[in-house]
C-alpha cells in the first residue's frame, strides 16, 4: 500500500514555508522498474523526492522535470513529477562505460511548465562534493533567487529501499524580521534537523516532522497531497511516436508482417503493435 504524501505548511507570521515529503513507496517502485544500483539508485531516489518538493514549491498545479548529468559522461538521471499525483524516473547509463557517478562537471537541470504553456528551465553545476540536496539548494538560490534549505535522502540496505523522503524550507519575502527569522530557523536546521536518517528509520511520519520543523513557532498546515509511482505512456502515444518514422523505416517494420513489441523506458509497460496497425500508419504517411 502506498503511503507517500507531501505536506505544505507556513508559519503564521508569513516568514517560512516548509514542504515535507515521505516518498518511500514511490522511490521503491521507480528503482525497481529502472533496475538502478549503487550510486545511480541513490541519486535517482533523491531526484524523485527532489522533483516532488520542487513541484510543490514552484508549480504545484503543473508538471516539472529534473535531471542530473553524471560526471565524465557516465549517464543521466531524470525524475518527472505530475500534478495528477504520479511520479516517474529514468536512469540512463553508458553501455560498457563507467557506472553513473557524481563529480566535477555534473549538471543539474530543472524544468517546469508555466501557466502560459511555456517552459522555464535552469541549469547549474553541482557544488563540489555535493549531491542532490546541495544541488537543489544551489539551484533555488541561483535560478529562482529564493533562500532555501533542502534535504533529501534515500536509504538503501541490502539492495532494498528502506525509506526515502526529505524537506524544503524557504524564507519568504514577507518575513517581518528577516534577520531574526533566518537566525532562528537556521539554528534548528543546523541542529537537530540537519540529518533526516533518524526520521526516515522511524517511518518518515510527515505530520511529526512538520511539527519538529516549526517547534514552538505557530504555523498552519496547508495542502497535504498523496503521490505514487506512475507514468503517462499509452498505446496512443506509442502509435503517435511510430507515425513520425520515415516511410522506409515503417516498411522495414512491416516487412515480416508480424506484430512488434515496444517497452516504455520509464515504467517498463509493454505495448504490442499489430501488423495491421503498422500498415495503417504507412498508409497515413
């Protein structure tokens, strides 16, 4: 049973907004479908959580996508978060090359839809020695000009995802006492909340962590939204993609007059396209 959810809350004085996500089941599903291992699995899990936090922060009613390019061309990790509640991930590694890893030259790219239908995109180089958490913080500061503290983590033990989740805390422009507010929250985030492994091992209770974040500061819980692993692939999308092939390529596909099987790279769903459907595409071309 999927118990993943993301909760937004705001201090009553308008100084801070917090977003906390429990993503264990979603990360587990994504990693299982991608077969990711080692550092690639951890980065993919963290990116899944990060994509959810970023969407809830910048575009809760729109779709976002985040991608990290590994060092020295070692591959790419992509996470996609949709307002309908599904999240998916993709792990692309070089065949026969070095395993995916972060390092000098690794880039983080975040894209989000705008109400106008256009895409907003920003790219930064990961801070030296940093991972997804540090990359998201740097991105929010450089590309969105928003002071943020971000922490995401994926715990994998014995090849199995034990827990995953994270939080994002932002200082809002409306903060009545910016210096005082920054100092108070910074002390909390640098102290007992600087690590989240304990919270994850305890079950990653979202409500409890929001309470811990604010401490004695009065706050109000806002949206609380469930999410899950999913995908928007479909037979129609497969046929639409095939329709973009050249006439010569379509003829090659129907040369044996047999059906073909195509798998979604994201979720692994297999789609069977009959020979008659391929011939119909050729006629339409």
